[in-house]
């Protein structure tokens, strides 16, 4: 375990980076140039695939953030009603009435991998930041040189550095939500995923 500045990263060092590195490759599937070349989609179809992914990600991230916040609050005071906590936070972040249903218990992550869900959100930040830097260095059509950069800067590094240190040495800046936010804010007219 690394000496991370936050207990969330300190307790789960490998998970946010692992989730992010897996997502780096997955993000390529939503690029129009990949969809038109590999899957023979038309440019319009490829645009729909990319925009659908972006919109799904907006909801999925908000839901995961709400799940994480619910879990943190439940652990902060184990004597409170976990259903009430979950429903209040989800109603706030998702804008839906949870009808006082005890749905928190249906999330298997709460019992099998406590304090893990935030790793998915941090992983998205990692992936979008690495994708941005790789695009800057090699353009949007990655080839062998981009793969070598990813391998030497991220995939082969293990736990020799903290998450921020790894991001700093690989991308030139500490972990930031900037590139994930930019992706989520793209409108269909200017989307080039």
C-alpha cells in the first residue's frame, strides 16, 4: 500500500488505477474513427454510439457517486438506517424518489467489496486523463508508439509510485477530473470523442 493523501486511495491503491487502466482501452470502442473502421458503421451511426455512451456515463457516474456517498455515510454512523441514508442520497443526486424501499441491500458491492465503488469514479478520471495525454502525444489513431508509451508509463509501473505520482510522471500532471468533465460536457454538435 502506498502513502496516498486520502484514506480512500490509501485503502484501495490498486483498484482505482486498475479500473482506470482497463477503461483506457475500453474508451477506444466509442471513438467514431474506430467504429467506422473496425465495425463498418457510418459516421452518423458512430456518432450515435459515442453520444449514447457519453449520456449513459453521465448517469452511471452520478449513480456510482451516490452509491459511494451512501456507503461512506453508513460507515460513518453504523447505528443509522442504511435504507434511509441510501434513499436520501440517491434522491438528491439522481433526482428520483426512492419510495423508502430498502434497495441498498441489492448492491452486492456493499457486502463483498466495501469502500470499492469510488474506485470506478477515480478510474474514469485516470482513463480520460491518460487518453488525453496519449492523444496529445500520438494523435487520435494510436499505433505501436502509443502502446509503448502506455506500457512504459502506466501498465508496467506497478505500485512503485502513488496514484498522483504515477499520473504526474506519465501525463505531466497529478490526477485531475478535468478530462472526464470535458468528455461529459461535450455536446453532440462538437463531439469527436
